[in-house]
C-alpha cells in the first residue's frame, strides 16, 4: 500500500520510472510544437535555426518535471524568455509552459504556486503592454489559461493528499484488525490451555491417587490381598478414565463448534458438592461451608474452577489424609471463596516442572474482575483465597463468558459427575451436623 500512496501522492525523487514517463511526455510535446510551427496561423514568426534550437532545447528540462520541478521550470524559462523575445511562434511552447506551471502547483505548497504564477503573469503583462494595448489584451487572455492550470494543479494536489490520507487510515485500520486477530488467537490459545487443565487435571490427579494406593496395597501386604477390593479399585480407575474422556470429548466439541452453536449453562456453586465427593473419595477430609447465594453465571463458573483446582492441588500435594476446609460466602456484593488445606505433611516442592494451576486460578479470578491470593499457611498447609465481585465490568464480563467452554462445563458436568462419584464408590450425602457434604 505504501507504493500506492507514493503514486497517488507525489513522485519519489530519483525514480527512474517517473523520469522515463516525463521524457516520453517531453518528446510528445516537442513533436506537437513542431507540428504547430509547421501549421502556422499563430502569432510570431517561423523559427529559424536558432529558434529551432531554443524550441527543442526548451523541452529537455521537462524530463525532470516531477523529480525537480523548480529547477526544471527555471531551465524552461531560460529557453522560453529569449524564444518569445525574438518573436518566434508563441503558440509552439504553450503546452510545455502550461505543463511546467501545472507541475509547480501539483507538487508544492500553494504559496509557491502563487508566487510562480504571479511572476510569470506579471512579467508577461509588463512586456506585452509595453509593446501596445493590443498585445497586452492578448496577454490577458493567455494569463487566464495560466491561472486555470495553476488552480487545476492545486486541486489535483489536494485531491492526492485526501486520497493518500484515506489510504493511510485504511492501512492503519487493517494493521489494527490484524493485531486484534493476533490478540484474539493468543487469548483463545490461553483459554484452551486453561480449560483443558481445569477439565482434565482434577480427574487425572484422582486417578493417580487411586492407582498409587492400589499399588501400595499390592506391594506391602500381598498375603492378605483382598482381590475383590483390588478389582473394585481398578474398576473405579477405569470409570474415572472414562469420565475424563467424556470431558475431553466435550471440550473438543466446543473447539470444533461454529460461532452460532448454543451453549449450555456454566457449572456453578451447585456443583461444588460433587468436587467435594471426589476429593473425599481420594482420601481427603473435606468440610464444606457454602452459604445460600446466587452469583452471576460467570462468577459461579469462576468459583467452581478455582475450587476444582484448589482441591486437586490439596489432594496431590497435601500429604496423606489432608484436612481441607472449603468456605464460600457473600460479602458486600462479592463472592469470597476460601480453600484451606491443613495437611498432616507439609507441602514440599515437586521434582517435576511447576504446573499452571495457580496461574489458571488467577486468570479465572481476573476474568470476572476479581482477585486471588494463594500461599502456605503459618501453622501448616496451604490456603487459596479469592474475591469475585458480582458486578463485573463490561470488558471482564465479555471476556468471562467465552472463557468457559460451556458444553465441556455443562455436558461434562452432567455426564461426568455421576460417573466420577460412582468411580470412587462414595455416595454423596449431607452431614446433619453442619459439616456439609460427605
């Protein structure tokens, strides 16, 4: 597009293509000047050898008409003045003169055009009126053509500037659209990574815990092996793997779906009991304290994902039989979520590379305009605290809705919750003492 701007704006100095075009134009104007002198009928006498030399030499500067307009015009004037002063055919150089004036006006500021026009018209009228009134009157008619070509050049210059400005704005808009597309691609990649982590890490972690327990039983006490219990544990693992596969399939369906496909409801606070049940099935002691509240769908979904990741981390890193307390409260128009892990063993750094759990939880909180803090407790264990406002800004709300892959959150929750609960053989029931789900 920059080439287009240069073509519609002004010629680039030193551009050989421009000089070739102007050279061809100069040759055409020289040929037309020869024809005019041969036809005759204009004022002035027929040129002799010196006149022919001035006539043809006056067209040579036209080769640099656009690359050096002022010098080209001055060189033309140096041949034009003696040509007219010797009263050669005055109409022969009319085309070259008007082309030079037009170039002055179309390639430079208005002040330069006005000064050039005033100088040419003033000099011509002064010479012609000195020769007589009739000559002066004829020069006035010619001065009208001079002014007309100057005005035409000025109009063309402003038109080129307008077109160049429009094209430049279009180019900036195109760059802005490309940057927006790149930004959306990056955001979509982050969303997919976060969703896959949220959907699969929980089930895979619990499968790993059950597998480790089964392997420990087989290795430590082979003489008193309960084959039925081992078979049931393996069946639970297989069922959990099938549930994870359902979640993955639902996520892939979202990625393959079109923009007009409808989405189901997002998982919310009502699904926390299922997360607690699966964590208890993995050996954790979980106390659930959830207040009766109905946050917006995006806020509830963000709280669900944060709790899901916090429970997964507690089961994975909290040592044997971790004690977890999950609290959800509404305070001053915000949802306060707290997941405290009072593990019997301290949280130790893993030998594996660090994961993206904490990063994903913070992104979930930011998607609805909230904040999240996570870190070790003073006494022992680990704590995750999130504050999610009910009233989100339009930007955060818009970015929060597509962040959650709804069919993966709704269809996987609908299809995976019963199977995951059954996989670990622990039915969900409420604790009448106020301890929440068991």
